[in-house]
């Protein structure tokens, strides 16, 4: 039996898919893992999902925008993922086309590459450089680990990501403390960071608005249900 394994960065991202899958039989619901923005942890988690019975892997969640044309909430269907060392791993073309055929009339989709990174890309200048270097539309810290595991296991792989911080948005240092290594949000860490750096409050509020728009779109994406969970 086919069973999907989903790797996210945040637990709240995984919760989107868990809620959408509540009507499915228990043994058919996706297996979930939150990697906490760590490529190596994403790789280990993806392998754990395969060991638990996953026969296809999906990288799902938020991402940083690299292309200036993508605003908060833009949904990117990855055609390929570039690892930090420059290797390109293609997503499964049949799965990708099947998802696009089922979803395109219900939600706007963009198509392109994801740049896998080991550290957050926080400044507009760094985002522009990475976009120029790779041609990628977005960047995240989990997809490359998941892609490598799927390739090595010979399993289908897809990545669906929603832009949280667009290319022109700087990510303040205080906000980075809000992601725990287990994928949990740490709002008190953000508040402590703002106490130390009160000048970052405006940037954090702007980022929070962008992220809220992205999460709303992510929930809509998860609510697609069968188009999201079905794979070859």
C-alpha cells in the first residue's frame, strides 16, 4: 500500500496536513516529521519515515523567497532541488503533473527550483545573490535532505513550499530565535531577542504579517486533501 511521508520545518506546518487527513483511514494517513530547519535532521527524519512505511516523500511548508516576483503566500511546486554543494535532484514528474492537474484550478501555482541551504538566507542582498547563482525561486533548509533520501531509496519525491519572507524582506536576527530545533515555535525567545534589539521590532512585525499570509495559504494547500496526498 502506498503511504506518504511528509517532512516539514515547523510542527504547525505538519499540523496543517494532519488536520486535512483526519477523514482518511488511520493506516493511510501521511506519516509526519518536523525537522526544525535542519537539513541533516530532515534527512534523518525522512529516512525514519521510510523505515516506518512511507513509500513517497513530500517536503511541505514555508520557504524564503528568492525571485522578486513572488510575494508572501506564493505556492511553488518544485521541479528540482539544488543541494548546498550544487547537486540538482529532480522531483517526480508524474507526481508533479498529477498534483498540478488536480490543483491548478483551485490554487495559483508557480514552478521552478528550490535552493537548499544549511543556514537561513536573511538579507535581500544574500537572497539576490542566491537567486542569481542558482536560478531558484525559493530557498529552504529541509527539502535538499528529503530529496537526497528519496533519490537514494528510489522513491518518488515532491516539494511544495509557500513563500513566507519575500525576496525584498530582511529576516531580523530576533525572529530566527523563534524556531526550535524540534520544529516548535519559541515566541519567548523572540521577545527576549527584541528586548536586546528593540530596533528590530518593525521588521519582526512585517515578517509576522508575511508569515501569517503564508500560513493561511499553506492551510488552503493542505485542505486540497487528495490532490496533495495522492502520488504515483
